[in-house]
C-alpha cells in the first residue's frame, strides 16, 4: 500500500483525506513498513493513540494484528490519550480524554468515565490533570476507582518524582520537596536551571550527579557485571576511591562512549563518566524546630522547604507571605491582583494589591521576581503583613550600629521586627542588622513562625 496522500501520523496510525492506515509492523526491523487499509473509515477529525483512533464522532479500537475494528462503547470521540502504565503505548489500557475534558479508562472496546477530569499524564497509578492536580489512582479497572489527591499546582510527573509550577521537585516516595530551581524531570532525574543534575533512587534517597574528573581515556569493563536495558549497557566502576557509572547507548551504527575489545570485552571512555554524591536537603541545626513548626502549621511553602539553605527570591517570599495570610484566615483570594510587566503570578499580584510589597521599577512596572531577597526587604514585607492584619507595629526605635546602611523606607520595619522578636540582629556583640545581606529559605521559615507566635 502506498503512503501517497498521507496527511496525519498519530499513534500507530496514518491518515489520508478519506482513509486510515494501521502501521501494525513498526516493531519489526527494516524500513519496509506495510500498511493495512481500514475499510469504511472516513476520516475528518482524525485523532489516534496506541490502538485507538477517533474520526471526530466515535472512538474505534483495532486489535494488535490489525484485523478487527470495533466501536468503543461508553465514549464518543476523544481528543488525546495517555498511557495508564509507566510507558506510553506499552500495551497497558490507556486513558482517553474527550473535548468535554472528561477522562475515560479504556480496555479493549469498552470505556468507563472516571470521576476526575482532564487527565494529561499518567505514570504507574498516579495521574496528573490539566489543572495541575496530582492523584494517586487505584483500581482504575473496577467500577469504583479511588482517587487520592497528592498535590496541586503540579506541571509534570515521572515514575519516581514530580515537579510543581514553581520549579520544585518532589520524591513520590514521601511526597516531600527536596530541591528547587528545577527545569525538567525525566524518569528518575531532575535537571536544574543551573545545570545541576539530581537522581532520585527507588528507596527515596537522592544524589547529585557530576561529570567525571578522571583523566584516563579508555577503561575496560569487560570483567564487570553489566545490565542490559534495551540498547543501553549500564556499568559501574570504582576508580581512585570513587564510584562512577555509565549509560552506554549501543546501536548498529554507533557505539557511543564504548568500544569492543576482543581481548578484554567492552571498553568505556571514562572521560565521559559521571559520579554521584549523596544529596540531603537538611536545615541548619538552629532551624530544625522552626522548620518542624512551620510544617505542622502549613506556613512553609514548597519553595522554602526545598533547599533550606538556599537564598530566597522576592517572588518566593511574596508567595510565602500570602500563604501566611491565608493560614491566618485573611481572605486574600477575594483581592484583585495588581498586574506587573514581568510576572503574572497571582499571589505576587495579591501581595502588591494589599500593600505587602511593591515593585522595583515604577516607570517600567517591574517587580523583579527572581531577584534575591535581602534582610531589609523581608522586614518590610513582614511589617506590611502586620499592617494588613491590623496588628500593632509601634516601636520606640532601635539604635542599630549600621543604621546608615538601612534604606529609609525599611528603617521602621527593621525596628518593628526586632522589637516584636520576629527578626533579630546578625551579631551577638552589637546591634547589627545587615540590611543588604541575602535572606535564606530557613531564615524565611523562622521569621514566619516568629510572626505567627507574635500574633497568637
């Protein structure tokens, strides 16, 4: 069958203006891929996923050999599909979502509508919806599947971790944030914007991955135990007191990073090796109690709980301040957000509308969300939170030894924070505020707890 006139490729199908073809032998080697014409299939709005396709009116199921086509009961047309297993098109029954945002569990030619809408991704028994809610989904094939909410504001999920819209990665083993500033996740790996790679192991432990510092070029791995995973040869070596590991991709045309030696077996270019060191997201000893209290009160956001000792950004602290007001019972979600030119974040807009924060450039209407938060900026926002709540912000003034370094618009805020014991100084021998010093995540958490205690 010629593929002349093919206009659409999707799933295991190819479609022309008025016919659909099933590519049933893609798994066979070679480029000669025969097509089978599906009789009486008039294609107008063609959509396909795995062994299912839709003509815009109905959903059809075709068996693996391409011999039988049946209408799927319980669903009309679908717009996209996701695998209900860990690998798309792995043979697991898929989840199909229609134009009404309803999602169906489909097995053969039968479909069952689920009580969650708009599932866009699935891995194992976890499903992610278009609105960003991640669920644990059990018993999908039964009449009463169970969906347990894991988290909200999620944008991606893999087999062992997930990521929220703020770039924070979580391990599915404990649903706790472990690192921020994440650009993408894939399988067991999380890649940060600064290029750092993290690996989440099955037991929940986390490693940071580094490029090899080994100078030698080729090292034999012929005598070591290896595991084949498709076209990947995985090898572990211990060299110079450090463990290294490799994923060597093999194909008929390219032995990337590997060569075969008839005498010793496989040899690997160790200059391209990587090694791992344990990564633990631990707070400083002085912050442990505050972190535990914040977690119990819900005051710590995912961003602050990831990388406890990392510096806080203006955006992160604003979101934490708005979260604090929510926990305190203030109706922040009824506030019309202020719009900035460089961020559309709703909580930042709410904070600005309430007077908790202001921008960094009035003429250009900029907020600078990614700028590092300083101690005096934190003091100013926390003082403004007290104002929103209507709490007392009077102070007799504090004689800071570095008062000349404190910006005029935050001088009273620094005094209020110190008088209320929400923020302290930075020296044990003098009244030093250090207004321009960056504020860390764990310091932010500590002051939010102190603020809560002050308002009790």
